[in-house]
C-alpha cells in the first residue's frame, strides 16, 4: 500500500496532515528512486509517524469561578537532528490532525534552518479571544503543569504560534521554573529581561520578506517601488509590513477573522503603529482602521463567497500571513491574473494543493511556508544558542545571522530544485533538501 493510503486509513479525519504529507511525498519521489537505502530502511513510513504524542486534560477556572476543561497536546515528531522544536497554538480549531500537520512541516523547516533542531508542535483548543488576563494566566499555568513533565532544554523546546505570544510564554515559563526550580532555555519567544532574543518577535515577518527579496533577486528585481498584499494582522503580518515599508514596498491589505482592509495609499509607519496598538494592546478588530483612515475600505467576511477578495487586487507581491489554507485555487488564479509575481508564505501551509499547482504552473515565484517563514524558528534557535552561552547578542548581530540563514535556505532550495530537474520550484527544493538531511540522520542513528 502507498504511504498516503496507509496514513489515511489509519487516521481518516486528519485532512491537513494528509495534505502536508502528500506534498512532501510527491516531491521526494525522485530522491527515493535515486537512493534505494531510504526505501529499504522504510524512512518514509517512519518519518510520517510522530515519535511521541502527548494529549492531556487542561482544567482551569474562569473569573466567575466556573470550571472549564480544554484539551492540551504536544506532538514530538522527529528528533533526528536536534531536540523537538516548534510552537504552541491556542485556537479553537486546534486538534490532533492540525498539530500533526504543523509538526510534520516543522521537521523539514527546521532542517532547512542550518541549526540543530528537530520538529514538534503543540497547543490547545482553548480560545484566548475574550478571556481576561487572569484567565489566560490560569490557563497557561494549568497547561504547563502537565507539559513540564515532557519538555526540557535538551528534549523539547516549545515557543509561540497563533494565540501564544510573549505574555503566554511568560506565564508558562514562570510555572515551569517554579515546578522544576530551574532557570533554563526551555521555551523560546521569551521577553528580553529573562532570556529572550532581540529580533525574535520580528523574525518570521522579516524572514518572509528577506526570502521574497532573494527570490526577486534571481530575476534581477527588488522590492523597491512594488505593492504588496498581506493577510493577517498578528505578529507575522505586522513585521512583514514593517520590513516591506523599510525595503520600499507598499503593503495595501491586512485582515483578521472578521474581514479585511484595502488601503490603496498603503500602510505607512504611522498607520502600522496604529495597527500594532489596535491588535496588541487594545485587542480590537481591523474594521477600526477604516474608521480612523477613511481612505481605506473594510470588507467583512462573506461565508457565501468561495474566494477571498483580499487576493483579488492588482499588486506585485503577496504575503499570506494568517493561517492554513487561506488561498484556494480561485484565489491563486486571481493572484496570477492580477500580475502578482512573487508569493512568500509567512503562515504555515496557507495555500491549498490546487492553489500550489496554479502557482507552480505559472511564472510566479512561489516560496512555500516551510522555507519562507523559517526565520521565526531560526531566531528561536539563536535564542537557544544565546541561552546556552548565557549571553545576549545585539540586534545587529541577530539580524545579520537571520539574513544569512534566509539567504542560505533560499540557495539550498534553489540549488536542490535545479539538481532534481525542476528549476525555480521552491516546493521541491524545500521538501527534498529538508528530507535528505533528516533521512540521512535517521539512517545514521539506526532503527529507533
Ligand atoms: N510557530 C513558529 C513556526 O511555525 C515558530 C516555532 C518556534 O519558534 O519554535 O515556525
């Protein structure tokens, strides 16, 4: 039986996981043909099965004294090249299939970063929206009481993802330290005063923009004077816009789960400051941007529509920075039709398989998330390095290293795609380069 049929039969409901595996399996076919030792060691069958999955009850008490129960998870996918590393997501859509897809993607992404990190992902179906700071704190503490048994600076090092930022990392770090009586780099995305790294908040967004600049460079172009479509309005979208503005591109869109903003004049530094205040301090909705800046148009989400109008504007570049499967086939076709010539994914797997096919069949440069958004986890890796050395690098030092890493990832994808006869196919390049590094390490380490 083919591997995809095996995993579908085993866990039929894990659609996003099947999607992530299917793409990788397709890319690595020629690698398996050239290297029979991967087949004889059953590497693919082993790589799609998590080394360990932890599921646990997370009970917590709200401000009214009512008891709630959420489900907590940590998927420890692969530790062949380093301790498990990957974020924690708190969102009502979280389930085992979503976390397995994210952990699987993380394995290949982390392998591309050049740093020694395995892959994992975790989180909870807890919805932080509308919760008070004390409720968030109690939830994080309860989550860490269980998770602390399974992680450690040389075992598994979680970080943030959707719904988990420096505030949540702080509450979890505090509880870990109390339980273990140990101040260690067990989490990344920490605040500066207690072991965090400069540039970590910016890293995913900056990295996605650096990656797009590298892709454009191949065709002799730059970001200067371009226009960009960005989705999302969280950490990744904010710092994508910040770097775009710095490099001379004009971000014209951003969004949240209720709708999106189109600002033809572009988001400038002052407007971005307003978005950061709105989203990070007041926890408001993007709709308010159009009330403050009347030149901007707000369009609410219409569930009856089978495409996202955010992707249907004329522009040069697109940066999906919201969530998985936010660009479907129709959206991808609209992007191509509207003259977009580079797509760099800040989110994880934001494009559906038919959307990816449309990108690959067009002349557009397409940087898949596991390469383009690897800047975040890369600076997490640099945070671990600084923690181990018990020192902290300057902003310039970390940014410099981030730029070198993004350039190296880009070159690795480009060269690998070329080597396998699919020039400029960054999907093949990323999947093959990531796979080979992990697979060779698994061969070296025997059947474990
Ligand atoms: N959640 C981020 C990602 O998708 C960061 C993970 C980390 O820093 O460990 O890569």
